[in-house]
């Protein structure tokens, strides 16, 4: 049985995750949600979630921040090939460079509209 | 960096201010337009400083660094619920209190992000601290009379909301 393709949204804002959900549903993917890095790692470790095609990641979150989560994913033997797109208010050039050096595939600065988000998701998935 | 006026006194035509008033206005309008697809109109707050926007939900956020300020975004529950509907597409009846608070926190966070970016262009580096939201009936923001402050009022349809900026020296 073919697993439905999934996208994981990691953001402490339930409103942002709702906005992302509406975009992901347009693309007919399932959306998994995590409100912080630790919860996201727990979701990644579940066997039924092996078909996660993309992670949408906020930067500023309680506990493990987005950059630390990104580094953890990119250093993981199993998860490192999952593309990660930052979705964040962090727009400083220095921070964007840090994210790129840590292995981020794409970057979307908040605020964004749904069309922009869909376009960037499709870019990430196509490149993968 | 010189001391002196850091915020605009008279609204927007004050390019001498550290961050001119129209930067704040444009940040709010851009965030609202991008996330909700609607453009708020800026209207004058009441001239005597009294406003009758019932601030039942107010987002607060501090920016610190080369300048130090607190910004607040206050509105009625009805306006906050409308924001959630516009942002997420949920039905009005589904807009829960936690979503309203979360939505206002996100909006003020995005506004602060835009202000921070524009401040860099004027040579000021700012750090955005964690937003938080106060909820209550007939909340009033009370501040020391000598704190430099600015109020901006916006309207979408018949829904008003207020941005307030309080600059402080450390």
C-alpha cells in the first residue's frame, strides 16, 4: 500500500500551522504538525511517518530553536535527506547564511501569502 | 548615535526621527495585506489621545538593541476573531480564544520583524523579543507621562485596531 506523502510543519503558532495546512491540502499532501523541535523529532522517529517529503520550520520556538533542530536533522543518518524550508520572521542576512550553512533548502520570510508558500513548497519537492 | 527624538511626533513626515512614523504604518499595512489579503486604512486617532477602541486583546512586544521600544497592537475580540478568519479561512464560530491570542502574537511578531529590517536600513540593529498577549475587558495601556510614544489607528471595514509605540531610554 502506497503511503500518502507527508509534510511536517514545525511552528509554535497554531495559526501559522493552520495557514500552512490550507496550502498543503491544495497540494494533496498530509500535514503533520509539531509545536517545537522535540515534538518534531518524536514525529520523525515514528515508523508510519517515513514518507515525510519536506519539513517547514520556524526559527524562534521555545526549547529547541529551529536552527538547532535543522542541524540535528541534517546530522541524522536517516533524516538528513529530507529537505527543510525555513518559514520565519528572521530576515537578517547573517541568520539566513547560518541556515544555508546548516543545510536549509529554501527560505520563506513571514509574512507570506498562501500562493507564495505553495510555490516554494513545490520548488522544494521538485528539487528533491 | 545622537540622543533626541527617536519616534515621530506628528505622524509620518519626520524623516529626522530614528524610525519615521510611516515605517510603522507601512509595516502594519504590509503584514495585514500579505496575510489577510486586505489593506487597512490608517485613520487619525482621537486628537486628545483618548481612543475608544475597546482593547480586549492586546499583543505586546519589545524591541531592544540600538533603540529600545515596546509596541502594542490592541483590538476588540470581534476584530481579533475577524483577523483569525481572514488569516486561516476558518469559520467565525470556529475562531477560538487561543487562536485569537496566537494570531495577534504572530501579527505583532511579523510587524516587529519588518520594523527591525527597516531599522537596519537606517543604521539601527534591533533584537525582537518574545511577543505576549493580554486579554481582558476594557484594558488600558498605562504608561509614564514622559515616555515618548506614538499611536496609530487602522480600520478595516468597521473594525478598528491600534498600534502604539513606546520608546524608552536604557
